[in-house]
């Protein structure tokens, strides 16, 4: 399964760590990425990876437990919006495929 299309940061206080904290159970990875609880399922062990995209302006998310990509996408957007962080869909060639 392909990772979700990137989520583009438009207004956020902080950084990727802020998003991981909102999602719960944040765990820092060696490559500046984070693991967090997936908001698309009852996740007690963090299974959602979060990384900064190559453009340094987007977040790439992927649920390693196998959640449907659009369920994850919508759940992440909803969770961060409820916390007062704002994300919007990034427009890229990957989105069109």
C-alpha cells in the first residue's frame, strides 16, 4: 500500500512533533520522523509514521497496521483541526495518480 498523499502544513505552531503529540503516544525516530497512534483505529501501540516531505513543507503519513489510506488521511486532518492545527491537501503529481 502506498503512503498517503502528503499533508501540507499551512499554519502550525511548532513542528512535526506537535502533530505527533496531538495524535497521541509520540515516539521520536532516528531520522527526524515520528511514530504516533493512528486516529483511524484503536491504536495502543503507535503504528502511524510521520515524516517531513522532501519539500520540507509537507507531512507524509502511513499506518503500518494497514488502515485504509483515506480513513487515515481524514482522521489525521480531523484530529489536528480539532486541536487547532491546520493542514490542507498538498497538490502534487502523486495526488493525481
